[in-house]
């Protein structure tokens, strides 16, 4: 009987540890960021870059401003 209980405990532990490793994803979630209007000032702009060279792009699409920043 003790051997049966030990096997049951080991199997339950294995099941719970495997279930806890599952990852969840957002259903129907998109990784796009979409805005209704362009950034008017620097504080509204989104930073772009690779860690060494960065930029903030803002202003009207016809007359936009690009501010660069180097490491």
C-alpha cells in the first residue's frame, strides 16, 4: 500500500509541475500600436533605435521632426 501511495504522490507532483510550466498568451491580442493622430510634441513621440543610436520622430507627417541621439 505504501508503494502505491508513493507512486500516486510522485505522479501528482509531476502533473502539477508540468501544468505550472504552461505559458498563456493573450487571445486575439495584437502587437501593433495604432494612434489616431501623430505626436505633436517631443513628449508624445515614441523612441526608436537599437541602443546605440536612437531617435524621436514627431510632428505633422508633411513636416516632421527627427531628433537623433547617439551613445
